[in-house]
C-alpha cells in the first residue's frame, strides 16, 4: 500500500525540504526562566517555517527566476530544536524520544559521545582540547534562521529576541553562541571549502518526493521522521512514540573546521603518477585525481564510480546521472573508487546490498541521513595559499536529520568512517582504512593509487571537530501541545 501522506504543515521545514539559504544563523541558547519560556514559545511558534512553508518559498524563488528579476527574493525561515538537557530544564519527560534509553546518544549528549563514540581527539582526563568552550557548556536548544541576506537574518533574530525578552531583566533565554554560515560566492556556491560540490546525494522519501532521479531508492519516511514506518523505535514497541514525539527528527550538529591549504598541500605533494589505465598524468592531473579518489567525486560533483579517471562536468550537472551508481561493477575492487572514499564510506550502496557469501544482503536504508550543512568562514587568502597554512577559521556547519542518531549519524561516524576494516571484503587483502575526510584515528587508507590498490597512504587530519550537540526538532503539534503552555 502507498504510504499515508505526510502532514507537511506539522513538520519543521529544514528536515525534509531544507530551508532556502544564502546565509544562516545557528543560535545556541539556554533557558533561564522556564515558566516564561513556555509562554513565550507560544508566541514564537507561528514563526516556525514548516515543510509546507518551504515549498511555497521555493515557488516564489522559481517565479523570481522565471521573471528574471534582479537579486534574491527576500526570504527567511526559522526552526527550533531542543537538546535532552533542554527537556530536563523544561521538566518535560522525553523518554518517548530516545529509543536507546540512558545510552541513547540524544540522552548522553554529544560532549560525551564525542569521546566515547565519535573519536574526537580527547585528553586522558576526558576533556576535548579542540572544542570551542561554548560547546563544553550545557546547551538547551538552537534556533536556526535561514535567509537571503544578513540583514533579513538580523531582523528575524531581533524579532525572536523581543519574543523571549532578551535584554530585559526576566528574559527567558540566554544566547550561548551564534554561528553564522554562508554559502560560498560565485562559481563555488554549493561547493564545500575543499572545493567539491556538495548536497548532491540526500535520500528521497516515500510519500513525499515527487521527483525521483535514478540512484538510491526512496526510503521510508520513518528513516528521517519519528513515528513513521521505518522509525526503528517502532520495532521496540509500535506505540513507543507519544503523539507529541511524532513528525519530529533528531538533528546532529557538528562544528567542523577544515584545513584547506593543508589539504591542498597534501594533494600537491602526493600526485598520482598514472591513472587506472596506466596513462601518465601531469602533476596537477595526478593531484586532482588523488582528491577525487579521497572524496569519491570530482570537484565538479561527477562520481568517480562512473567517471573514474577523467572529470565529466556534463555528468556532474545531470541530475538523472550524477547519483546513479552503486559500486556494483567493483564489489571487491577499488580500481574505480577506493573503499574508504568519503561517499563510499558514508553510503556504501551495493557494497552492502549485494550478498557475496557468507554475508547476506544488509539494507542500508536505515543508515541514511538528510544532510543540511552550510559553509562558514572566508575564502582562502593569498597568504594562506602561499604559505600552505590555515590562518582563518573556515569549514562546515554540518547538520543532519534522522529518526535515530544511533543508526544514522553516530553509526556512520563510528562504525564506518572511523573503522579501518569497513566495508568488509573478504577477498581483498588490504583494509580500506579511514575516511580521508572525516575519519578519526590512525589516518591511513588504501586504494588511492588505482594501479597499486594495496598501497597505504598516511595523511594528517584535514577536518577538526570543534563542537556540536544532538537535538530533537519537534513537530508543530509537539511544540504546541507539550513544550509551550
Ligand atoms: C557526501 C564533503 C562531513 C556524510 C559528501 C560529498 C562531499 C562531502 C563533497 C559529496 C557530495 C554529495 O554526495 O552530496 C564533506 C566534508 C565534510 C563532510 C568536506 C566535513 C567538513 C560529513 C560527515 C558525515 C558525512 C560528518 C556523517 C558522519 C556524508 C554522506 C554523504 C556525503 C552520507 C552522501 C553519500 C552518498 O549518498 O553518496 N560529503 N562531508 N559528511 N557526506 Fe560528507
């Protein structure tokens, strides 16, 4: 049977549609006056942009483009999410959220999980030397404001501040830190700071997406939304989710710094001499191929599983082809794409679905996440390019949604990216190694040289986690019925 239609007016917009963005604020806050906060929240709820609202905004953007009007449509969208500590502060029982009980990453919080499971560099005494002090505090919630310009965002932020009485003696919230993200300028728009096109492969959802391009099959809504078919909490007990906890999603936020000059320097110093056909490469070509093999896509976005040794911008730009690959022609081989390449590690596609004995087919649908990151920080300066050293903070405000942090973000980081034996191919003598972009631990990987798949290359960390937290983005009904008073 066809899945029941989703209530698009009940689901926060960033989860399924992504708030349209040129620039974004993540405003992390504490609740300082519970009774007042719950009243203020009632006034705030009408500001929340739902999926239905985003779809209307997208129409306005399309019209604007069709009419070839100058500039961008003035648009903004606000979402809100709460941490477990936030619910504790509010005195709200959130046992209907965390299916893993006290061990659930949502309950544990990212500060502890970063050490226990995510592999963030930690001192012996259990402190996180790289983390920004703001994220070492307890954070109760986060407002996400998204829009066309910094002016629109500032106005929205002011509106929110007025609702919660910020600046008055009995304000109900206290800002901990606001982090601003900006889409990169010009041709680099939609590219992350290492230069690769991002945001290509996100799951499509049964009963929601109408355009399904060739590629990974649509997943059940419950992979992303709590309380729907595919939500693993319902396997524990079909009535696990109380009403207020359905139509929500868990948000994993990560403050990830990228060392771009160092990454570029590594590519320059380790060019591949030949491609997989034995053709000699110029040093720049060898460096470009090395980078593409670390990510699994060329900077253009073209997947190397389809275009292994030469970039193909037309392929990259074609939504019908740019996500249509399964690593199917190379089970047990990393000639075209290394096992540990970022996109193969984080979505191994047929590597797990095809059953070479003794493994059976393992569905990876439940491991899909909806990524909604944005870049932060300036473009590389001339001096950074010359010196090959990072002098300005930049990176990715990584954000992803899922119905289970244990199955989604945490699993991908811990059991795939940081695990040198994943994906497990019995017939291949070498270990894949770590994800070269986000893997934490002893950072080496095989398969970078297509003519010498066993060769290991060691590399420094190019991405440094400096904070983050796990949140729950409730439905509008959940906000109204249980969180606000
Ligand atoms: C895909 C970059 C962090 C999970 C990608 C792509 C790029 C990229 C360029 C390919 C474009 C696309 O398919 O949309 C980065 C950078 C990161 C980062 C530069 C850090 C600064 C992470 C983290 C996770 C993650 C922390 C999860 C733990 C994924 C997933 C995909 C992806 C699931 C899609 C794979 C697919 O379906 O083919 N990333 N990423 N990424 N990334 Fe990341």
